[in-house]
C-alpha cells in the first residue's frame, strides 16, 4: 500500500544556466537551433502504442518568421479521439497498479534526461515555435519542467505519508487511489512547462490522460512525448491528440469515463468546459474534478515610498518579458503622481534599449507574439488607445507583421482608471498606467481590488511597512500570487505555488501538493485484528 512507501527527499530547484558568450551551453543551444531550423518535423498523434497519422495536416511556424514551417502535425478526427479514450482506459488497468516507486523512477529519469542533452532540444523547440528568448526558454522548458517532475514526486510522497491514527487492535490506512476514469489535459502555447505538467501531474498519481496541446506549440509538445517515451513511460498513459479545442473537447468532455480536466487557457474556454460538464453531469461514472488556471489582469501598485529603480525594472520585466504573453504579466499599474516624472524618465531609458526581433539573435529582449489572431487583438487595443481622448501612448505603439508578428513594448497613460486597457486582458506587450494623488493610496488599493474580474497575480512596491500591511489586507482576494517589491511574474515550483481565483481559475496551486491532491481519490481501509463476537454491549447487562 502507498502509505508504507519510503518518502522522497525535498528536491532542489534546477539551476538556471546563463548562456553567456563563450559558454558551453551557449554554443550547444546555437548548434541545436541551427539544426532544428534546417528540418521540418512530422508530428503524429500518440494513441496507445501507435503513432497515428490522419492526413489532416496543421502547421507549426515560427512567429518571428511565419513563412518558416517547423513542423506539420496530424489533427485528430472523431474516431481518433474515441480511440484515445479507449486506449487510456485500457492502459489504466496496468498503470494504476504500477507501484509509486516505479512511477517515480520513470519521471525522475525524465527530469534527469531533461537536465542533460534534452535541455537543448526542448529549449530550442520552445524558442523557435513560441518565439522565446533563450533566458525565457531556459526558465520554462528546462528548469520549471524539471522542477515539476521532481517536486510533484516529492509532493505525492508527502500526500501518501499522511495516514490516520490506528489505536490498539486496529490498523487504519488511507489509500490514495487514482481517479476512476481518465483525465483530460488541455495546455496553452505560452509555457512548455505547463504543457508538460498538466498531463504528467495526474499521470504521476496513477491516472491515464488524454492530452490536447496548443496548436501553436506542437513542436515542444512532440518533444515532450519523445522525452517521456525515452524515460520509459508506458504506451497509453498519456495519449496526445492535436486539434482544435472544440473538435477534441466536444467528444472527450461528454465521455462517461471523464474523471477530471486539467486546464490552462482562457477564462471563456474554461467556463464553456465547466458548463458542458455541468450539463452532462448525469452521464459520468463519477463527478469530474475540474482544475483550471485561466486569465489575469495583473497589477502593480506603487506607494510613494517605493524605490524608483526597483519599480522601473519590475515594470519593464514584468510587462514585456516574453512579449507580455504570460498570464502573470504586469498589465496595469497605479503610480503616485509625485514620482511619475522620475519613473517615466527611467522607463523611457530602459525601454529605448530593448530590441525586438528574431530570438536566434541573443541581443533581442523580445520576440514575436504567437500568431496573427494574437497580433490583431493586441494591436486593436493599441489603436483604441491612440484614438481615445482618455489615454495617450507614451512609449512604443508600433508594430509590423511583414515577416513576423512583432509589436513594440507599449506603455499607455490613462486618466480613466476604468479605461478599457485597465480592465480587459490583452495578453501582449501593453502596459497601462494610471496616476493617483499621493495621499490617495488607500483609495487606490480599493480601486485596484474592484477594477478587474481576475485575481491571478499582483505586486506592491513600498518601503513603508504600514503601507505593505494595508495592501496585504485590502488586496487579500485580488491575487492568488502576491509579490512585495518584486514583479508579478516568475513563480518557482516549490517556492511560490501558482494560481488565482475569481475569473482566474480554481486556485489549485500548480507547484504544490494541493494540485496533486486533486488527482487522487482516497479510500479509507480499517482492519480489525480482534473482531467482536457478541452483538450485545455492556450497557445492556441487567442490574
């Protein structure tokens, strides 16, 4: 029984390589990038033990050079999706009976492989397919995914160790079973680590999975599957079925064997999934577990005691790293009027040095946004601000889609705290700033709390301790991940468990045991060593 297993020691976070000029890792990643750019990969579906090809082809291109096709992938059709559901159930019989020690061996090996040569394969695929700089890829597709593998094993071993009291004559045990059925994992384009974690977290706990990766991040998804296979993951434990969210989800979400959904993506899609499951609740053999991390309209609030240089760096990195395509990216900021001119000068100084372009050029701080749809959406907000009497663009605002989907880091200054770009998720390199009177700090905290439907990340910059405590109290429900004197991005597995509430998701905290507990179903077992042999109790005796 899992409760008797040996506990796993607390892992350490994977060190981040710096890729400095002249380093071995820099030479290796450039070599891998060159090789990967010179080939076009054919990506099959992975269903059971088969690599399945439908002939219905989609393309994965470079966002910074969209005429360059990196991979062609086979889209799943209805029969393939149903086949994947069947194969997941078939594989479950053996996988749920596989010991935790064996599961741990497989995913530990995956982490070790990724810390070696696979690091450059996943990083290069992420850089090219998702237009990430080497630093953004390294902290994502290498370090964070390695950490997910290692820490999830540790967290699960801690869960297994939680056992009930056993008084004399009785043995009580809690068995942490996998869910009855399969788990549906739906992953986004923006983080390879999330693409790897959402299907593997349930699998580590003994579940089998149907995985639908983002169509614009298929190259990294393909290599994740190859990595897991090399690590020894049995066929059918994770079944990868590419395709549109609707075409795959419409079939999987109404299958009677759906036991859970592990999702990262838009609020609208997650709400639709929840509605579909609710409308079909009588179909299922069990109540499906729903775990979702969705949108954000993440804030930075500066107090007059904040340090200008610290604040400027946090805004620049928090808003514009990876083109603002992080659910945690700084998107709105509340700045005291008294520090604005100094902060503006520092921001302009920093932003003027940012280069935007092909991520193969390591001097670029930003690449391209993911695709044409994202480009059109983001630039529509920029044009809205240009035409408004309530806002002005004080930096950036330029964009081009001639070669790639490039958008300059853009800063909007608004006089309306409820301006469209202060309230709506943009998911691009656009930061909107609202200036408040220095003596209105308390009021602006209340304004920040009430402005957005989201509650994912946020940060406060202040050196006044009372101001920090006030922010912690008034913004208690405004962010699931709250930062003091730091940017609202960059959560690390095991250090800052990630997730938000309100319209930002179920707050089940990826990177902690609280996410893993969602993928097990507890059976309590009582063994009595000396069962009673007489139904009568002492109180029933005659006087």
